[in-house]
C-alpha cells in the first residue's frame, strides 16, 4: 500500500551514525518522505539529503526567527528553486514557556516566510504551539494567496480543525495521537475528512505508542497510519492510499 511520511527530521544528530540505513529502511515501507528544515543549517542539511523519493522543505522555525534576514531569505529562495524542495517550512509561532524568542520577532519572521511562499507559489508547513489565536489571525491574511498548507503535528481542538479546513489546508497527525491520554487529539482526528488528512512521524521525536521510548524513524509511519485507520473506522489500505494521495497533492509530488 502507498504510504508517505510527510514530516521528518533525518538531519537530526540522532541519525548521524546510521542515516543511510534509516533512509533505506524507511523506503522499504514508504513510497516517499519529506525531510523538514527548521533553521538555516537544517534547511541546508535537508537540501543535501534530497535523492530519489526523498524530498525537502526549507524554512526557519519560530525558535530561530531571528535568523531571518534579506540574505537568509535569498538563500531560502535559491534552495527552493530545486523542484525537490516542496514547501516552505516549518514556520509558524511557538509561545511555549521555554521559548525565549520574542513574539514580535517570531511574527516578523513568520510573515516574511509566508510572503516568500506566496512569491514562489509553494505550500507552507506550519508549526503551532500555544499560539493558535495569533497564528490564525496572521494566516488568514495569506491563505487566499498560498497554494496550500499543512498544520503539522496537529495538537488543537475540534474548533481549530474547522478553522484550518476553512483555509483549505491539510492536517497532519504524528505518533502522539496514539498516546492513551491524547483524548482531545483523538477527537480532533476523527473530525478531519479523509481528503485533508496526512500522517507523519516528526522523527526522531514522538514515536507511536507501539514503539514508544525508541528513537522514532520514518518507517514507524505505518504504526500511526494503522492507529488512525482504526480510530476513523476505515481500512488501513484506504487510509494509507488517501494520505499518500493527499501528500502528493499538497506537495505537488
């Protein structure tokens, strides 16, 4: 069955000793995967990992929003000229208590990258942590100009699901939806229509419950996909096919 990991971080140090083996093992299970940039260094590293069935995004996570300058935007623009760079991301806002990047710096960096995505006609991969209201206000200014977007590792309410769907965006779930206590997340997942659903690992983080405690890798996408299929009352075959097709649509692969 077709299956896609729409969001992983294979450039992470946790893969330094066996990255090639992880990619090979992943592509035994997956049709293709997307390595996500979250800063200038990791965007360059994601770019360098591009190969057959391995795509990349480039962008700057809100933690590192101070990196955004005219020069870094020019570099992002240059990398994004490669057709295997399929989105700008991950970008967004993060108001979690341990993030010391000022909100105004995050907002400026977010807006500049949204404008870049509109200029390049690329979708966006969105990070949202405890920032839903501000994130929504900003995104609503750009959704008519963007070709698409993904709320990655979704962790919001059913109300937020409806708002995201109204933007025409897709919603992606990671291994945390399988955790026993993630009740609100399970309820939200049930509300996402099959034609807007994506699945991801966010590897090396958030290993699904069946392999919890291990370093997460893209091959574990199947665990989350099987769980979501059961949660939504559909066959694994239908869910894997739908999410792979959705990934192809949003990323233009």
